[in-house]
């Protein structure tokens, strides 16, 4: 292994470690600011959305089929269906939509 590989691994380790340790060491009191609390509450959802939504559109042969499945999933979730039925319906929608697009 080269020096570059070791430096890359060390940098990745340090960045990952600091992200987890700094909040524990710097913030000792409970957070009272409503804006910061709501920001920290929604960060995991935003991160998941940013990673998932582009993959939904780009994973299909036609981006239009992915968009149709995304809209279908949003509607079915809003109605109150669970994860498994929504996922099955979205897969079926993509399967059917790619025949016609």
C-alpha cells in the first residue's frame, strides 16, 4: 500500500471520528433553541431523502418511469399504506411503465 492510501484512510478515520466526538465534548448542556432542535430532528430525514430520491429516478431505464413510481409511492404513503405495499406498488408501476415508455 502506498503512502497516499494510508493518508486517505487516516483522513477518513479522523473526519468520521471528529463528527461523532466533537458534539459530545463541546455541547454539555441540553439544547434549548427551538430552531437548532428542529434542525437536528430533521437532518436524518433530509439526508435519507437526498440519497434516495435521485436513486429512484436514475435506477430505472426511463427517468419518467421512476418519477411515476415516486409520485405513486407518495400518494399511497399519504393515504396510509405501509412500507411493503407501497414498495410493491412502486415496483409494479415501474415494471408496467417501462413497457410503455
